[in-house]
């Protein structure tokens, strides 16, 4: 189960809506081994595309080094789908390389509603998990 704060949930959805019609992407870091998403990092979609995302390699290296220096790891890796449901594509599955991460997808296809879903992706196997949004993680 993914448990995250309302602030983090709103920040991910807000980023997805702001970048629409292009896909948004980013990371929520947390202390090593805690599974606690606490530090939101909006990333640049280097593709600037409505159908594909890719972290800018220079920015990704910088963010991963910052996480290493702070004893953090990527708890959530998120991106948006602008015209389809919030389900990982074959490309999303093939690029999923963080075994402990929750892969969150937000669909911005319908501007009047939010589809926010989380998955674990291990060895090409996609497993949807429940999402609990709470006022605070404290």
C-alpha cells in the first residue's frame, strides 16, 4: 500500500495538470528503508511529449546524488498520462528500474476528475496497490 500526505498528493496532481498536454514526471524521496514519501522533486520531461516521458539525464544524476547524500531513496516515481488511463504502458514497465519504488500514474485525460493509481513493478510484473491519502504522515 502507498501511504502519502494530502500535500504530496496535491503536488503530484498539480504538477500533472500544469504540464498537460505534455506528460509530467518526478520523484518523491524519503529516508532509506522507510517507505515514507516526504520530499517532492518535480523533474523536467526531457521529451516534452504528450505520449512519453524521460528524465533529463543530468538532472536525474543530480537528484540521485542529492538523495544519496541525504540517505534518501526514491519512494515514489511518478508521471502522467495525458490521453489514456493511469496504467503503465509497455515502455513504462520496461523502464521501471527501482525495485522498492511505488510507480504512480496520474491521468489528465479528463480535466474534471483525477485518476491517481500506484503500482509496484518488479521484473516486468505490474501489481496495482491501494493508495491511502492522509492529512499528515506524522
